[in-house]
C-alpha cells in the first residue's frame, strides 16, 4: 500500500507546581486552553510583553488526567500498531517536568495510570477479541546512558550494545534480547525489571532523576489466512520512549558523574533538536541522524515509516521560564515533521492491495460516482496499473456529450471490458506466483522426506552394532574355553592316539557350531534394523559368510567368528556357489577364516 504523509502529532501537558516551587513562591507563567489546544507562556521579566502563543494537536493543564490524554490522542496510534503500522510515543521536557509520570504513571488514582500500561491493556484486549488472526508478541527494553546503549533485560546490563542498519528493518540494536509476552502481567513484570535497572540519580531539580533515555519496544506479528488458504503476515512495532530531562548545571547543582551525565544528555537532546530543525527546514539535504545514538534510534520515528506522538511536558513556574519556552519551541517545530507511515506486510500483498484500491477508485470515476480531478491524478493512477491516462478519457467525455445514449452505452461497455481484461491479467499473474510458491514448497517437502528415511536407516544400523564391551567379553570367553580345552587335552594324551583324534574331531564340530550361532546373532539385529534379511552360508572352501538381502540390492559381507567386519587390507578369497550374485552393481567383502 502506498504510504501517505502525515505530520508528527504534538501535545503539551503542564503539571501542577511541586513543593520546591511553592517554597520558592514561584508564579505560574503557562496559560492553557484545552478546548482550543492552545498554550501560551508569559515572560516574568517583562510584564508588558504579550504571552507567546502556540497551538498543538492537544493542550492539557494541571487538572488533566493521563486517561483523557490516552483516549483522545494515543488511542488511535496504538490501534494503528495492531493493524501493522509502526508507532512511537515519546515524552520531552526539562528534568522534573512530568515525563516519567506521563509515560509510567501511578496506579492510584487509576485515571493517572501511564501511557505505557494503558498501551499494554489496549494491545492484549485487541488480541483477545480478534477472530481469525494469530498474534506473536515480543518485548525489549534498552537505555542510552552516556551515549552507550544497554540492554535493561539482558544478562549483563552493563554490556555495551552496537547499532546496526538493515535496508528493511532500519536501524536496530544488535543483540538486544527479545522476550515473548502473552498477557499484560508479563509485560508489566519485565517493564518493572527493566525500570529497576535504569540509571537514576538525585539532583536539585529532581530527587529521582532519570539519567538516561529509555526505549521500551513491543513487536507484534499478525497472521491471517484468506479464503484460498494463503497466509498473510503483518508486523507492527511500538516504541515507548522516556527521554532524560534537559537541564542547566547552575540549577541542578551537577558535579562529578552527574555533570558528565548532564553533558551527554544535553548533547543528545541538542542533536534531536538539530534533526527536527533540519526536517522542518526543507532546505537541508543532510539530516544529522548520526550525531547521537538517540537520533539514530529515532530515525524512523522522525521523518520515516512511523506514526509518532510527542508529549511536551512543562513546569508552570516562572523560575523555569527559559526551559519551558525552549520546550515549546521544540514542540512547535516538531509538529511540522512529515512522516510516511505504511502497513508493514509482504511486498506482494502490499502491491496487490494497492492495485485493488486504485481499481476501485478508477471504477468509481468511470461510473460517474466520483468526479475525475484535474492535474494529472488520473494519468498517475491509471498509468500505475497500465491503463490509459486522463487526457484521452477527458477527450472522450467531451466528445460523448455530442453522442446519443446508445453511443454512450457502447463507450461505457468498452471501458468496462478494458477494465475487466486488465484485472484478469493481474489476477492471472497473481495465481501464477501462488502456483510457483506451492511447487517450491512441495519439492522441499519431498527432499526433507527422502533424507529423513535415509537418516533413520543409518541410525537404526548404528544403534544395533555390538558395543566394544560385548566384543571384548566374547573374546575373553573364547580364550578361556580354549585354555580349558587345551588343559583337558593334555590330561588325556596318555589315552592313545586314536582317542585323541576322536576328541579333537568332537571339539572342532562343537566350536564350529558356536561360531555359527555367534555370527548370526551379531549381524542379524543391525541388518534387520536397516530393512534387510540375513542368511548365513558356507562357501566351497568351508568359510562362513553372511548374506544380506535388501529390498533393492544383495551384498555379501564376510565376518569373523565374533560378527566383526575384517579390515579392507586383509587378503580376499573367492567364494563359489550358486548363491553368489557376481556381476555389475554387486559387491562382497571376503575374509579369511580365523
């Protein structure tokens, strides 16, 4: 689907005065009219100067609730994420002005629950009521501290992460851990875990000041299946950003580490301001996204493929006049940034949907349901799908005024026929692509099945081979038997040559019977596991071999008396007999009798 431009939405929110400002007897300088989305700021040093006016997409005074802000401004953005758009919400302002309060909120009263927990509720409520769609949701949480990126949910939160850029994914944190979440409770649990790992510190302006920028990201993948069984996937991403506050050293009393942190924070926020100015200026060919890690991570949110909401947080006190004025100027520039959000989906699905939408518009024009605009609109849209441009259409319209009704009907039918032919060609092309995809999947399934069968056969043969311990046990048993028989023979030597010869004949027959039984037992299990049938045969020289008959081939393997294959470098003997399949493709290994 072709993306359409839309501006970054900007709202301002003014918090009530805090205890410190009341103790200093500060005066309010912020004027807000919610009905007009109007905000103005008075200069406490020049009472005669009129207030500086600003208008935004929303303005909320000290009595506002986060619930109202979410329902009026944030709700449509989160809804877009559940449809496949990218969305970003970030809070901006000086330290202690209510950014974390707006993003995180408090549980009591419930009307002041933050934007982040409300977004969790929204997303999982949508998942629970949506039919015919499958969702896969992951969450990640990182911070930028002193221009170093850290994974707040990683095993080592102090490990430095690097930024990478991908033509489709855009800028991303390489190696950032992604955690599957299935409900609001799991989101809140990992959110709390990451929040506790954030870098915070006390300053004169804020006793629990965030010393880093944090980004909580939710990735949604949605899968639907059409009437023809085709699966279509969309992916939405939501960035919830809590920026560290801008501050002046003299007011915060920053020293040591706090001073270093403040310097890095101000540099990154300055880079953010430069990016906003360059985007709004329109004259800058170069946008300085690479000036800081923050602007690189927000690159797609400022001028890219994202629906973006900026919440500018203000202090009402006159002693914060300069900071509040700076925030308002930032916000006033940011509202002019043009983004180009689009649904993230498979390119083929996007192109087909674009064609369908264009065809519906053109059909309505041809049927006279909507007027044909001037200025090349029809040329652009009809040319995009291969139809004639607007100039020939308008010429035919002017000429048709002079024709009678029958000629007009003929022209109408011709145009409809041309439309139907073009639509048929597009549908045919789409079907061919589907068939090609199905053929590829079929070939892959056959290949996988072929190798699965082969692997199972090999594994079965391996599983039934005799172990080393079993073979050694057979050898020891055989040696003991031979020693016993030898001793028995020596004791009986005095019985005469005739008796000795007779006993040897008996022992030889007995040993041969044992060898044959061992041979059959050792080889049978492995052969049967491989889908084979074993036969034990004796060649013309009296040697024992095992005949293995498979479904597709027959092969002869000669083994020793323990069922072991004899090494290939042993001399081979030649077998005879009718059962030996000698010829091309037939093979056998022969082993001398041991």
